[in-house]
């Protein structure tokens, strides 16, 4: 009986091992199917993402090109403003020089006019003095 009981125990263990092996195989099959589905879904997701990202990347490149152009335009405008500023500074220097010359000319004319007035007044006084004396 002992050998029968070992045979029964071994048969039960073999049956349990077979069931476990079948369960593991079924689990592996379901996992492989799910893994395949996940792989397909991931590929589709990556494809959709790439399709959506392509216009964004193109738009980003266009925006960067526009920013580069704006930067170059600003650089040109800055150069022009610098040139105008230098010209205005030069003009201000010339105006100051002209103002100084006009001031000197005015002073010279005032001095000459004063001298001429004094000379005329002296000449008139001399002329009047001589005409009374006669």
C-alpha cells in the first residue's frame, strides 16, 4: 500500500505540476498578446506624436528664422539711430560754433557802432564848434 500511496502522491504532484505548467503557459501567452497590443499601441502613439510634432517643429524653425530677421533689422535700426545721433551731435557742435561766431560778430559790430557813434558825435561836436567860431 505504501507504494500505491507514493504513486498516488506522485500522480497528484505531477498533475499539480502539469496544471501549473499549463497555467504558466497560458499566462505567458496572454502576457505576450498584451505585450504585442501594447507595442502596437506604442507605435501608433509615437507615429501620431511624430505627425503632430512635425508642424510644430516646422513652425518653430520659421519662428526662429523670423526672430533672426527681426534681430538683424533691429541691429540695422540701431546702427541708423547711432548714425542719426552722431549727426545730431555734430549739428549741435556746428550750431554752438556758429552761435559763438555770431556772438563775436555782434560784439565786433557793437564795438564798431559805438566807435562810429563816438567818432560821429566827436566830429559833429568839432564841426559845430568850428562853425560857431566863425
